[in-house]
């Protein structure tokens, strides 16, 4: 049975999409069958895996509307063993369109039932907000990875996200688990980076992944080529970090 993991944080710029794309590619390289669902209207996870988002006929929008089946929305990506259900800027409208629907928080969960068995991991790249799209992702997911950047306001907003997760557990998805907190954009030369790591580890102990994603130029270059860091530069620090993370997740779930 495929494990569904949402990558969520309502704060933008914390490495959510970078993590979704490169974790998916790393799991794929480690011979896991992966489906990435792009639930962010910016569609960066889709284009980051070489998909031309302007020319897709079906994606997350149609999936949430239930106008296509999950099977028909899947596209193969440039990364081995990784398929994608892409997003499009149209996805912005879905929050308004779903507002009056019954069971609107369960649209994604229902849509994924039929294909869940076909994958080892299903990763959902969430939008940087706590709206209906993210709520759908959290309701459909088994667990959440929360990226936290090693910068000054790192823990700001984390309480809010943890409260949202708690209320989702209470109302929509009792089995939702926190897969782990992932420290991103780490620069060992900066005292601040080291302080954030210490603080997060002190507060959250074993909820924090051992793997820390370091700042890496190659990581920020890869998406402009429509490639994961594994395809773009498999020897880079970024690739090593994400492969470690993938191994950590596989080990945790085996």
C-alpha cells in the first residue's frame, strides 16, 4: 500500500518544492515507485521535473473536481520511477469552487483511492497557505514532512501549522502522523544556522530528521533545467543530502 506524504509549511521559501521534487527523485533512484502530486498553483514541482505545465490537459485541478480519474491525470516525468499529477495556475480557483461542496476536504483522498496501490510513495507538494488545498492534502496523507529553513524566523508559524495538523487529526484524519521536521538551507559557517538547528532539535527531539539539507547552488540551479538534483548533478551536496533523506524515510517505513 502506497504511503502518502504531504510536504507542508504555510511559510513560503522554506524549500518545500525543492524537497518534494528531490525526495521523489531520490526515492525513484532507490527503486521505489513514486507519484508526485503538485497541489501548489505555482506548479513549480511540475516544471521542476520537466513538465510543460502550459500544455497539460488534466492535473490536480481536474482531479479535485473529480472530472478525471487519478489514472488519467498521471504523466511520466524526467526522473526514473517518478510519475506526476501536475498543477496549473487554474488551481487557484479550486478553493472557491469547492467551498459549497459536501465533504470538500476529502476530494483528494477519494480521488487517490484507486491508484494508491500502484506506488510505494505518493508525495504531495502543498501550497504555501493553510487553505482548502492544503487541507485536502493533509486529509489524504498518512504523514507530513515539515521543512524548516535554518534562518531567523524559522519557528515562526510552526505553531500555527502544528495546530492545523492537530485539528485535521481531530476532525478529518485521525491517523495523520508527523513524518518529521526537515532542516533546510543550512550553512555551517553561520552561527545563526547552528543556533536554529540546536533550538529545533532541543524542542522537537526525535521528530527532527537526522538529515539536514545544506545550502547548495546546484539545488537552486536544477529546476531551471527541469531536472531534479539527482539528474542535474548527482555528485553535489544537495543530491547526497536528499538521497540520505530518502534512505532515512525508507528505513523509518520498512
